[in-house]
C-alpha cells in the first residue's frame, strides 16, 4: 500500500516549501473569516479529485478496506502532517497530532478547515458515501451517511 501511495504522490503531487504553504493558508484564513466554510467546501471538491486521481494506483475497494492506513499515509505523504485515524461503522475520526495548518491560524477549528474538507471529500469518494464533518479542536469527525 505504501509503495502505491509513494508512486501516486511522486507522479501526481507538487512539492512546495512548508513556510510558503503556511503563509498562503494564513493569509487566506485571515481574510476568509466567517467565509472559511467556503474554503472547506472547496477543499472537499479537491479531496474528491484526489481520491479519483488515486484510483489508477489503488482501487476503491482496496482503499476502503484499508481506509485507516490509506488516509494516514496519504495525508502524511501529501505533507499535511501527522494524523491518527479511527474508522468506525458510521464515522471516521481524524486526530491531528501535527500539521503545518495549525501554524496558519490560532484557532484549530479554523486552521483545520482545509484538511477537514479535503478529508471529507477524499473519504466520501473512497467509501461511496455522503459525509458530514465536524471539527472539535484538533479532532475531525467525518460522519458517513
């Protein structure tokens, strides 16, 4: 699984300096204010696109049956940081241990909106389910509908 994710990131990914990305997100989040939900919605579409782009490397069935590993490794390898995932029958919980996004805004609930949206779109697409996400501190809960 790890080798397939490595190949995907190598072929499909873009490498940017963390300081650059932190500053971009910091500025976007600062100006987004109450509209940060729009950023999350846009990130959700990006997550769906990422899951679709991953499908030639890892089938949806393989990704769904190894969801914990795929999500943890994908977001780590994509540079989002260290995330621990718990997969339940009706929800996926992501505990964000460390992420460059946490440096982009002082409130984790705001800083993690791009990650929450991307994860929601990615997981929803892989699982073939509608999703709804809640952010509680550094914990992202994705309900599978």
